[in-house]
């Protein structure tokens, strides 16, 4: 099963080591922050992607399964509605 690479933009400090290790999937913007190509990583890049995750000094990278990405998007979409119900006055 393939994996997708994600960057936490809040944690990332733009060190750029990830792009050096995995230029096939990550490029840097004008300020040195990573732009990760969408989609599933090819299997031959998995070892390099795991290495990029390991060397990130601020732990801003992670590998996730496509199913987890989809379920995360669905739960985020539901979160505001849940919050409104739980904080409603009464």
C-alpha cells in the first residue's frame, strides 16, 4: 500500500533537509518552506521518505496512508458542527 507525505506547516521552520533528501516529492518555496507534491509516493521513494521524516529537526513531516488522509479530512469537516453543538447555550 502506498503512502502520502504530509508537512505540518505550523511546526516547519524551513530547514529544507527534506527537499535535499527527497527532491522527487518535495520542492522549496521562495522562503525555503517545503511544498509536497500531492498523491501517493512511489514505492521506490519510500526509504528516502522515511529518512526525510526521521531527519526533520522539528518533526514536521509524516507519512500517512491515503485512508488516513481521507478520514482526517472528513473528521475536520465535522469538527466545527460538533463544536457548535457542544458549546451551544442552554
